[in-house]
C-alpha cells in the first residue's frame, strides 16, 4: 500500500519533504558559488583599475611638482580664442607708422611685434645700454643671457624703435596680432601705404635709401651696414600735399644705426621680403609664426643665446638677466633727436665704462 502510494506521488510529480530539502540545498550551494565568483571578479576589477590609475596619478603629480618636465608648452586662455580680424583700412592705419622703414628693419619690427609682451622690458634694456655699439653691444646681448626672443633682441641696437613700440602698447599689440592672424594682409597694407607715399612724391631715393617702384615698392639702405630710421607723420605722407608744401622735408632720414656684421646672428643682412609670394625671410629662413602655432613656433637663430625664463607665457615679474654693464638711460635730448630723425650725439659714452 505504501509502495503504491509513493509510486503514485512520483508519477504525479509530487516530491517528498526530503526531496525538497535536497533541491533547496543544491540551489543554495550554486548561489553561494555565484556570489563567491562575483566577489572575486569585483575585487579583481578594482585592483586592475587601481593599478592603471596609480601611474597616471603619479605622473600628473610629478608634472605638477616639476615645471621643467618635457612636454608641450602650456598655452594661456587667450591663445585658445579665434584670431582677431582687421579691415584693410584698419591695417593701413596700423602699418602706416612703419611702412616706410627699409625692408630689413620693417621685417624685424613685424616679427618682434608678435612678442609684444616682451617689448617693454627689451625697450628698457636697449635704453639703458644705448651707449654700447657694434661688437660691444652684440657681446653684451649674449653675455647678459636675455630672456627675450631673438626677434626682439634684434631691435636692441634701435632703442628709439623699441621706445616707439613700448610707448604705445595698444598699437604694438594690434600690429603683432595682425601679423599672426594674417601676414599676407599686413604685407598688402604696407604696399598700399608705400604706393601712396610714392605717388604723392614723398618717398624717393636719396643719400640714405634706394626706393624701387613697381608692382611692389621696395626700400633698401644705400649702405647695408647702416640702417636709417625714417621719421615722418603718417597723416602727411599718405595724403596729397598742400599747395606750397615742401615734399622733400616730409620724411627725416638723419638718424640711423651702424649694424655692420656684428648683428648677423640676429638676421641683419639676411632679412628681406618676398613681396610677390607674401613671405618674410628672417635670418634667411621664411618666418611662419601664426596665431595658431604661436605657442610652439621657434624660428632658427643658431648663433643667438636665447635664455627662455621657463615654460608658459612670458612673465614680466620673473624677468631676470645677468647684467655685466652699467645701466645708463638716454637723456631726453637724445630721445627727442632720434624720434625726430636727427643725428644723435652720445652724451654718456665718455663718462660710463664697462664693469
């Protein structure tokens, strides 16, 4: 009877209490194994993430602690923005102050302006070392380990030019930004200015410069070793002369600087324009610093000792150089003469000597 009852229950799919206990135990053991395996997997994953993240965190910490660590130079927020835009009329006005400079001096000013934040300190150095000339000044620039870009150093023999740039930083910054944003448009503006000055009779060959007209007006020094700095009023030379106005006196060519071969490392004697191709050649190499690459671009100056103060944007507060000469500022009379295009009599040369 019991055997028949058990058989009947089995056939009807009814399990005994013992059968249920066995099934429950088996399920419990499977669940335990699953939880155990999942725990191991979670632990393993955590360890993997920790092993990957640790070196990254360590590297980041090292970069924060070591500012000299190699890597791409940081760029400030301004460098991430779009390039400025200037209309042709605005560019004509911006370039008007320097468009009549000899080609070589003009190219040096345009390239230096792209480092406008360095101009005030360079102007101060040039002013305080104006009594040094030729090889003595070239040696001083190298010995003092200046933190200015070589394109800015190239203007140190011209304190009056740097003073003009430093005295109007709004204009200098616009000029540099215009060159960085659209070098072609800046060169076109220079040619428009020159064509006006030539067509009105102001710009002509004389004892200091050779003016070559044509599709592109070029200006070269008569003596490649002596660079004149023209003095003129843009309002006058780019407009038709008034009746009776003496055209020949509109541009002063009395002030210049002897370059010789002393400043060859900074590109003097090997800097020019390719007007037809919109190129500037500085130190015999085409200049390609733009708004986009200005944080990383390095122009070749093999013979110049350039001592960059550190990574990142130029920091005037951190400027330091090894001074080897007495700092003697120009007198007001010397500054005035240079700006007016007159020959400058050095007032301090006999009174101040090198250390």
